C-alpha cells in the first residue's frame, strides 16, 4: 500500500506509514493533475529518506518492478 504524500503532503505520508503503508511513493519529475487543483507538495530524495527514518523505518529505493536498488 502506498502513502499518497503527493496529494496529502509529507506529514500525512508519515501517518500512512504508521497505519500500514509500506511504500512512501515516488519522486515526481513532472506532476500536472494535483497541481492543477492547487496543491503542490515537493520533496527531495533526502527529504523522503528523512521522513521515513523519522517514523522508525529504513528507507529503500526500488525500481518500477519493485526490485530493491543498491
């Protein structure tokens, strides 16, 4: 289950992790749908790692096929 930080913000993404989400989502290169509705949340790779670590979890990167990257 993926946390929807893009629509709800990074803090709600953290809450989603505590309620069972096991995927914080991905970084967006370009996002038009949510921003057209007036919402724009942006995080860097380092922000994402920090947000996950703050909640007591170990961040891992994956590819599109859910294979863990080194």
